[in-house]
């Protein structure tokens, strides 16, 4: 099944690609690689939650934020490529989780993004990853995720 077919099967409708919130472009393609700028968990241009994981936001809520950011990333990718069917594989994601100093479950938060990519792309969704705890992120976002995809 195609990635877009899997999205439908999962009941996920891609939103309009979010507008950059600063002086940068959201995507760059070089050769067969597409790099996405850091993606926030936005819905209709607004953060769905604000604050630090482990204080203001529970790990389960943070996992939902990771899913939202991943869906936004796919909307950016589709807007750039015209179709998600051109994705050969997800190469890497780097997730930054704004968290309390004693919070150490950043990898579990990012599992939500990784698992969603696998559900949508199958084996092509498996990737290398870094999960980094940080003190604060832009606009008090709980997380930000960068993506690298190989495309045809």
C-alpha cells in the first residue's frame, strides 16, 4: 500500500504545510536527500501544548506532540515533493525534547514519531535517530524534530 493510502487507513489527514516561523526555508533537497527544518507540533499555526516534559506536559502528551510534529513534517514533504510515494526511506530524525533536568525518557517520547513513520512507510520508515533533552525550545514548544528523507 502507498504511504498516502496508509495515512487514509490510519485516519490521518495531512494539514496544510506550516509556514516557517523565522528566517529560514522549511525544506532543502540536495541530490536524493531532502532535509526538513525543525518541525514543531503546530495545529493551525499554534502550538498544541507549551512547556517542559516532566513538569508541564506528561510523557504521554509529549508522545502525542511527537505524532503531530511528524504529521506536519509529512505535510511539508508532500508539499515539496508532490507525493509521499517518492519517499525511498526515512534516513534520520533528530528530536529535541524540552524537559526537566531529571527527565530521561526522551527516547520514549520520540518513539511515537518513529512508530508512526514505520506505520506509514513500513521498512522504509525505519531510520537512525537522536533524542536530545534540552532546557527550552522556540515559543516554549515541548519538542522539535528534524527529518532527513531519501527520495526518488
